[in-house]
C-alpha cells in the first residue's frame, strides 16, 4: 500500500514477528504444563472447605485444589460419620472436575440442625484421554461441622466487608469470626480488587495465606458483591469459586440474581442485596459492559416478594445487607457522591438509585437495620425522619490509618425486644458501637 511509509511497515512487521514469538512460546509452555492433562506426579494439595450460600435445607461447600481432581462431600448427623451420605459435585449428567476449585451443594438437610462433614478429593494423575485416565490416592479432609439456618437457628450473625485481599487485616477478621462463632457470616463485598484470573479468586475466597485460612470451614458465609467484585477480565465467572444460592430458592426469571438471599437466622430475617458498581452504567471505564440499573430494578421486585414470604414476614428482626450504603445525610460530605452521575471524585459514597428503588420497601416491611461497607470507615446512622431503619457501615483494610481499619459487625438477640448491635474494632480490640436497634 502506497500510504504505508517504510518506517510504518517496519514497525508493523516487527509487531507481527513479536506477536508470533509470544504465541509460540505460550503454546510450548501449555504443551508442557496444561493442568487439564492431570497432576502428572505433582502431589495434590487440598484446601480447607469453605461453607457458602447456607439455607434451611442446603449448604454449599467449595474448596481449593492444586491440580485436576474430582470431589465429593460426605455428610452425617453424627461426628463419627456413621451412615454418612455422599454428595457429588454438580447436577445431572457429567459431573464437573477442575484444576483449582471444587464445589458441592448438600441438599435435603433438616433446618437448624447440626451436621458433620468432610471432603474427599481424588486427583486425576493422568488425563491424556478418557480411555487411559488414571486416578491417584484420595485426599480426605478432617471432619468439620456446621448447622443449617432457619427460624430455629441461633439468632446471631457477623458481617465483614472490604477485606480487599489485605492479608494482615484479613487475618484479624478471620480470628475475630472464629472467636465470635456466629450462626452465619455475611461477607459484604469488596473481597477482591481486580481479578484477572481464577487463581486470584481461589486464593481470596478459598485459600487465603493467613493463619486462620480455615475460618469458613465451620462458619457458613453468604456473599454479596462489592463494586470491586465486578472488576477484572475473569471476574464475571466468580460463581466457579463462590457458589451461588440454590436456584430452587427463586423463580426461573430471577435465576440471574445469583447471590441474593432472604433467609432466617433464628429470629432474624437476613436479606442480601447487590448494589453493583459505584459508577453509572454509562461510565467509560465499563466499556459498555455494565448493566447494573436493570439488575437493581430486578432486585427491587425480588425484595418486595421476599417480605411476603410468611417466614420472612414473621421474623421479629429484619436486617438488610448490601455493600454500598443506602443513605447519606443531606448536607454531609458524603451526600453529593451518590453514584447517579459521573462523579468528580469518581467514587460513590452511597447509592441514590438503590435507595430510591429499595428504600420504601424496607420502610414498609419494618426493616430495623441496613449493614453496609464500601466507605472503608466505620459509621452509624441512627433512624431519622422518614427512615425507621438504622444504617451501620463497617471499616476498611487499612491498619495504618486511624479510623480506616477492619471491623466485624455483630448482631444478636439477647432476649429483649431489640436487636443487639456491636461493631468490633480489630485494631484496638474494643467496641466502636454497642447498642440496640
Ligand atoms: Fe472497598
Ligand atoms: Fe466498595
């Protein structure tokens, strides 16, 4: 082409050559190391199980593996595992195997009942083809225990937020959760930063490099995404690591509301909502991929329906969990940053859209408390005119800046007609808040 200068042609030719070299190199590496060909003599490492998406009659179990393997969970109503039931991964047809994370959903459980369980993970040492595939020795975990949720469960939750893969502060959170031992933990978003590959998500959710990496083996976790949990080229597949709610919990046209929950934790009805990204869908950073406004509207419909369910309507204490706050006091420094328009700070302090879509429903249903994160700074907003629910906002992962450190938000029923609410400051070891709502 006449229009291409010699300099331009050389640049293009160099780029094409360099690209070819990278492709060849990658192909060579994949040929040697393709993990789907089996563990190939590497010993299989298996992480502690993580309890996910608990419900009255189901419990999810996910765990990290270091190589191609299959997994089952054995579950029994006694610690000796007598008459244990074996639950395989997946559903009908071919059961999934994987090189980094396995997932099983236990079903048919009794509400508010204690069970014992262990994972059994068997590596494929060689999977060059189906006819010659070979299994290695199964790795059997130690026996752990959990209790299902329901109106008869202990009325005790903890909420954590904005751990952001900052391991020192995450360890403080994990240790406090083990100490408090609630019936369920609500993991209220921003667990991640930017997730470009599955191994990052596996490390954060299933196998963190902290002393108490097994904290979720006996504490069921209910995850709600934060804005960061939508960032990165891999993150749209996070259900491969964070098991969604059982599809049977919702209508078929609501199956894409994968992590929304409305479940009884004793006298508490816990409702989980996803506030999505913290900037408008039209923000240039989203490259046209953001579709959060319709998502928030679909959740508004789902939310109103949940409060009509007899077991949710009958709960004495209704508590909502979502990552981005639903309220900022007019006139406060946070108030202008509402996520509704492209913000000069590029950071929403609260979500006006979620507030407008969900706020009246929370009011009508008698919700007492909304638990949030996102701001990386503890905050408590007592009820005020026209808003009968209190809002509590947890802290962030920064250990070096006063007021920005990690918290655990704890709620429990102490026999009074109010819900006891505590916010644990994990730096000082003291309480930032001890009140009743
Ligand atoms: Fe955050
Ligand atoms: Fe956030």
